[in-house]
């Protein structure tokens, strides 16, 4: 019995070494954990109970580490926002809900105004701190259900589920006001940070790339119109 168990564990180990998919690894660990747990109820098991419990604890700990790592894969480490991979997962989830319940889903693209000039004047570390500051303000100002994504460089993308264009525009204007009330501090100086935003609403059946392209077009119009504003593209 013990020999067969150890052979099974080695089989699981080989599967894990061959896989680079965390979801598959977690599934393999689940299977190993079920088999190990079953030994508690098997009178013919030759393994000492201490060994069974030790193996069970190690597998459970490894599974938890993998689950944490799976979450981190979708996070931008500088800002704590979702990254592009996290956006894909969130968009799929929100679109499925919107289509199933016939609710709206708005998408906003936000770009920090004059970010290159800010970096040139204050340094890249200050620029990184500004990105983290804006992400923190967004989390405080927006709803828990709104997904904030570090889309690239100084751009953020926001998914606003169950919200029409008017409600979403008000949310972005509140964000603008909240950012003004919480200015960024650097080297004991208060520095104004503003953003431009493009907002649109997803049409039934519309793809992620299509709706983001329309939000990007609205963002371009906001920049061209003088920045520090929200432009809606319906």
C-alpha cells in the first residue's frame, strides 16, 4: 500500500514538472490531496499516520501557494491593478454576466496628462509613484465591482458593469474630483495630476478589441480637445 501510494505521488510530481499551467497544477494537487486524505479512512494503509498527515499538510500548503501565485499572475505589481491577462479574465466574466442578464457594460480608457513631461521633470521613480497613486485613488473612488486595469504605460482601463453611459460618466467625473482632492506629493511638494478619459458602452455581441478601440478613439478626442476631461463615444 505504501509503495503504491509513493508511486502515485511520484506520478503527480512528474505531471507537475511537465506543466506550466497553474490551473492544471492546482488540479493535480487536488487529486493528490484527495488520495492522501483517503488514507485516513483506509485500515489497510501501511503508512504511519504521522507520515500521512505530514504529506497532507505539505500538499495543502503547496496548493495554497499555487492559488496565491495564480492570483498574482493577473496583477500589475507596481499599481496593484489588473494587468492585460487579468483584463482578459475580467472582460470574459463581465460580458457573460451582461449577456445573460441583459445589463450594460461600459469601458473607459484613462491616460495621465503630460506624463512624459512629468517623468522628465521629476524622474521615473516619481512617475511610478504617480501611477500607484492614481490606482489607489481609483480603488477608493470607484465601486468594488468596477475592474481597474493597468493597460500600458500611463494608461488605465476601467470596466464598469451594470452602469449606463450617464452613470459611468458621472463616476469618472467623481474620480477626477477625488484625484484633485488627493494630490500627489513628491519631495515635500504637492503636484497636480490630471487625466483624460474616453468612455463608451459595449454593444451586444461586441468583442473586447472593438469596444476598447472605440474607447481609445474617445480618449484621443479628449486629448485633442485640451485634456483633463471625459469624452463619451456612444
